C-alpha cells in the first residue's frame, strides 16, 4: 500500500465498559485493513494485552503494549474537591503510554501497581505526577485525546496552560519520548483543540501523531459502547445525552482514510509508522522467572529434593510390606527425579511441598489432585494421596520432556478460613509484590446481559425480572434455545422496537468482559517482584492482591501458577474429624479408613445425597447397575459419568459388561493390557494415551499433543488433525477399519472432557470418605455439610430431610442453645441430635448472633423475650421478629407460640420511633395478655421457609398428601410399587434441574416430597411447551410414563404444570 498508518491508540473491551470489542476482534479487523502493527492501550491496565499479543502473533502482526493511565493532581482521588469548578478541569486525565523497551513495560507495570496498591480496597485509583517521574524510563508518552492532559489543560487555561502541561511531560519523559496526539472525529471542539495542539507542537519542536482513539473495531459496534456507557453511568440510554460519543467514528480506519483525515498534517500519520518501528518490546520478552527455593547451606535444590523424596518413599511404601512394589517405587522416583533435574523443576516441587508442609503443621487438610497424582515424587512428598506405582499410572500424563511447559499441581483444601491461611502463608513467604491471585474475568452471560441492557433500555423492574428469569443458561442448547424464544415464552412482543433492541444488544455483548474478579485459588509467584511482569491490584477480599491476567493468559505467557483450591467436601471432612472424637469417642484417619460392606451397600442403593461426586441424578441412576464393591470401583464410578465417556458411548457398554449382560471385548488384542481393568472400555485419559501409543505408534511427543487436545476447551480441530496420523499407525499394525473407527471415537470423545485416572482416584478417595462418615457418623456429617453450604447438588432443606429419613434428630433454631453454626447436642441416654444454627436465619447478621451467644454465655439463659431484648440491644426489630417468626423464642418463659413471641418482642420496646418508646408502659399494662391465635402447621411451614429456607418439621408435600392422593398423585416411595410403562402422576418441590450437553436437549429434574426424590425425564418437545414452568416453578405436578430398569426409576414426562397455590419459597440447585 502507498498509504501507511499504524493505529497506536486503541482500547478493547478490557477497558471494562469503555471499549466494545475483544482484543482478538481488533486484531482481526487490523488484518482486514492490512495493518502491519497495532497498539492496545486499555484503561489503567494491561488486562487484554496477553490475548492481544497471542492473537497478533498467531496472525503475524506486531502487537505494541501500553495503557491509558489515569493521572490526577489530587492523588488517588477520582473526583476533584468540591471547590474545584467541574467545568474547568477533568479529574483524572488519561495519559496514553507506550512501551518502547522491556524496561518501559516493567515501569508501566510498576506504575499501575503503585497507584492500584495505594488504595486500601479494590477501586480504580489514579497516578500522580510524582509516580510518573519515578517510572518514566522506556516509555513513550502521547498527550491524549479528549480526556488527555493536554485537552484538560486547554479547557482550563488555554494554550498557555496547554504548553505548560506538555513541557511538564517533556521534563518527565524526555523530548524524544513525547508525541502531541491529534484525533479527528468530526467534532467542533476537537478541531479547536487540534489546532492549538499543532501550534504547541511546533513551538516546542515536538512531533505530532495521528490516532483515532479507537474504542471498537467497526462502526456497527458503537451501539455497544453506548450501552456500556449508560451502564457505567447508571442511566438509561434515553437520558444519557452528552455522556455518549457524538458519532461512530472511533473505529479502526484504513490507512487511506486516516491519511485523508490528516491531509493537512501528513507527517502526523507518517509518524505512526516511525514510532511503531521504535517500539521494540513485545510480550514474548517478559523475562518471568519462577522463584527458587531456599535450601540449607551445602545443599542444592536437586539434592534437597532427593532427600525429601527418599524419606517419603520409605514412609509411604515401607508399611505396605511389599518388596516388589517398594523396588518399583524406587525405580520410578529415580526416573522422575532425573527428568525433574534435567528440566530444572526442583524448585517448583519444593515450593509446593513447602505449602503442603505448612498445612500439615497447621492441621489443615490438603491433597493434590489432577495429573499430579500420576507422579511418584508427588506421592512421596505427600502432595497427593494416590499411589501411582501401585495403580500403574502414566507419569507422562503429568510431565514429559517433549512438553515445553511447567507441571501443573492443583491442591485441594477446605474452603473458607483454612484455605485462606494457606494463601496468606504464600503471601508472607514471597511478599506482597512477589505473589498474587490470578484474575477471573467476569463476562456477560444471557441473564446478566438481559438485565443490564434491559435496564438501560428503560424497561421496568418487573419486566426485567420476567425477562431475565425466563432465560436459561443450560449447558445444552437446541434450535429453539434462543434468547428470542425465551423472551417470547416470557410474554414479550418481539416486534416492539425496545424489546427487539434489548434482545439484539443482549446477544451481542455476551462473552464481553464486565469486570475483573479473582480466580478461585490460582496463585502466581515470581523470582523477585511480580509487579515487573504484570500489574497487581487490590482484590475485593481484604489481604489479597490479584494480577491483571487470568489463568489462560498466564499459560500463554508461560507464567506458572500454583492452585490452592477450596473444596467444600474437604471442609466437611475437616469439620467431621473434629466432631467425631468429641461426640462419638472415635479417632479416625482418612488415609486408613477400612472397607465397609454397609457403606458399599448404601452406595449401591444410590442412597448418596450429600456424598462427594456420587450424588447427582446421573450417578444415582448408574450406581445400582455398577454396584461398587471396593475403592477402585468408586474411582471408575467417578470417571464414568463424564461427557467424554457418555458421548463416546462408553458408559452404557461398561455398565452392561459390569452386570454380565455383554461379553468383555477389546478393539484390538494389543489393547487388552490397557483396558482389562475397565472391562475393555476406556474410561480414563491415560488409557487413551496408551491406546494411541500401542495401536497408533504414537511417540511420547505425539501422545503429549493428544493430551493437549483432549484437555482443551475447543479441541476438535486438534483432534481432527491427529486422527489421520492415528489411522496411519493403526493401519501399519493391521487394525481393521471398523476397529479403527471405534478407537478414534473413543479417543476423540474425550475432547468433550474426561477425567485422568489419577484425578478420578483422588476424587474417588474423597467420595468414599464422605460415604463412610455419612453412614457411620450421620449427625456429624449433617452438621458439617450444613455449615459449609452452598456446595454439592442439593439444598440445605433437602439435606435435612434426607438426614431425618435416616434417623437423625434435627432440632430447630433456639435462642437458648443455638450457635451461629449448626452444632451437635447430647440428649437423654447420650442420644445425639443436630441443632440448626443462627446462620440459617435470613437477615440476621453474624454480629448480632454472636452478641446473643455472648450474652447467653456470660449471664446464663434468657428469662423472657423482654430479657432477651434488654441483654442484646444490638438485635434490631427486624432480627427479633425474624427469630420469633421461625420459633427461636418458643422456649423462653412466658412465650406460648410464635405469634405470641412476635408480639412480645415488639411489646418489649423494640419497635423503632419515639411514639412507641413513649407508650411502652401502656403496652405492657394493657396488652400483656392479648389473646393471639397460634400459627397453623401450614403457616409455621411457610414461616420456616420464609425465615430459613428449610424446616425441621414435616415436609411441605406432607401437608398436601391427602388432597394429592385423592387425585391419584403418588409419592416418590409409591413409584417402587408400580409397573414399568404405567402412567403415573407425581408432585413435589424442585430439588435440582439439569440439561447437560451430553443429553441432546433432554432436561432432568429431581422432585422432592416427604418420602424422598423422584427423577423426571423431560424430552425436548415437552420442555419447549413448558419452558417457563421447567425453568422457574418451585413446585410441580407431572404426569408421565414410569420407567423401571435395574432398580432405577424415572418418570418420562408427558405433561407438567406448576402447583400454583403453593406459597413456599424453596431453593433448588440448577446446573446450567
């Protein structure tokens, strides 16, 4: 092209509501416009730079890095003091900075980190000029567009102030590193600024630089920016006015268009090419280093690791009294250590080992999961609990010489406080600037997009609730699973222009960033300071910092993370280990739990509500067929119900072979050693790798490429590329085409996600642990699982009813005995019961509950409602009324029932306002014996669910059973006595809804009644006729055909409708 231009000032959607296009879309558009390079300058960060760099590198386009940095004369303050007239100054201004060298990039990261970390909590912040002076080296400064420092100075004091501002920038960055920026968007005020800027540039002998201040890729995207602007300013589009840009000119333009725009100052566009050639830094030159581990004098990291592993081998394998296993373990760790030393990974293993040792010293449960469980070194270091030598696991699934990447070790810890202790240990160990959490980019999904777009379109709150409530974020989406169909089903007229525009824009913004969150547990640590690699900022949680990249960005930039993941079941087990010795007198070791026939019988019956990984509807449906009898059976069970095995048609054949209905066969005789223990059906990723190596002559590198393919979110393309090579190898080995098809199907299906055996084994151990404790110590298990909600597949209400059906005595909330958390109590004859805690009372603060407990412990039980209100003055009127409404005051002297308790706490002076305070004595004298009718059983039920979302009394459906029975509606228990193929009616509250991607549009629903759970199968046609009912109804009546096979019962629904007269607010767990 004769016209040359490089866009050096563009923002992406990672400017969070100030840009409307993803970085990849900007690169795509730049390529269409035949640009050779481009710069991304997002607001106050490099959030989108990793994706921008990765996309540019893939398309052979140079990606320049920078940022629009907020600079304020008032420090971190985002708005000027009240005495500063707003029409004379804009605070803070936006200073565009470009990275010329690695030093410049490091200074940019440090600059952003400096003002972000200066804040005491998560917020935007702004730099001050002193910050710029410290971090100017290697950076090129532009004077900015309409929000830049030059524009602000011109508005404030004309050309004199503008010149002074530019001179200040020259003093900070140096004359050769300041460019006077010109933008033209056909706005009158802008052209006045441009002419003043040109005069200032000439007087100071500075180059001018043309940019378009890009905020979106194409003119069409301006509409999205307008919506984002309205969202950012919490206003409606109709009222946004001058907040919106005047036209759609802030898109990527061709070199010809830009040269025409600046034909009067042609050097302004020519300078973009010159400056682009100066900007040598690219993100591939980060210079990140993983930290070394400090070892004692006289040791190297390699020698220190060897000693720790040798001790671990003795500790782990010695007690097993198996000489052959011991020698195999020694041989395996030697092979692994040699590779670890060759690749220089000893420090990584020692750092993870150090975290594990801290947790063990602190009494925190911890275990590694995922492919790390394939490593004998990890097992010896007590990072993992699965013996990879005894299970013959494939080490290459975890670490391979041909793989140019670090190993990935995920550590599971109890969620909440215990995990936070481990995270804070890492912060203390490596410093505030040496470690941080990885980010999690929160993007718009269907519901959030609908709600926010509808709001700025001016829709009323009721319409927003109805519209967003009807949108299902199901995993599986069919032809009619569109937002348009959902809007229509919710009763909206799609010909209405406002509704139609809400629909269109809601669809367009899905997947765009909304704001930055933090990863559930991924931590990045660095040799030296992390803030020279990527900016850090405060997280919303106190005491945490977060980097500006997510885990995929870190992987692309070869930055190592250590995952400290909070697992709810680990917290449950940890709590149980504390409760069991105290209330049952037993001390148990999870690593030494015995095999127990009663536990396996419970699992075989699919009586698994609350048990880790084996409580879902699909798991329950397969357990009576699989009938696990040992730990390895549970490992296979965990892996069985995954998209990979299901889609690859492996689940059903395995179960049929397990029940003896089908013979065990193999795709080829050579694969028998690989598939024998799973009955000829591949269930684990490691089996796929071995199959490819044996049947397809894959090398270790080929198998690793296969591993990458099956582990990626969008891996179909990679799988397709590998298929030809796999078939060639199988042909060489004489495998017939039909067998080849089956092997290819087995392997390619794992692109939909399947477990590695090591991961399944780790989760299988936790599944058995949870089953053992639930069966043997049910009160402790219920107490612990209620104290760690939300987790798992079922609501607290369902967990309580399930426990009661197994004989657990559950006591209601009581101000005389309850604590914030649920507790275990001893009753007569040492019988145990479980008491619901104050934490389940809605709108009761933890501070108020703790004040109540403290008062009770200090001065004994409360004598009356009035005594309670006087001794705990921090309890508000609403909190007292809520406690009274759920029956928590019923054991107080003088309280006859719930309504009486509500009246007494109000009579005791808790009503707010001087009028009530003046008349308290009158209330006490005149109304002390006011007759109040106690609540009916149905009213108490409604109050329980309104106040706590559960009840310890009868199940809601029990009160309706008599009426339902007259309509021939069965209970879930009655289904067991009915014939296969019979038409039945069933009703209940919705416990769970699921529409998995492997089910081709079929929706599964679990209905709960007083007898247990009934599983419904809702076919696509029934779903489409009843979408609103399926998605939103709390109680449902359904009619359908009973399906009974192998002790598994389902109802294939023909019709369903809501039980509209049921007033309870029950909770369901909906898995989208």
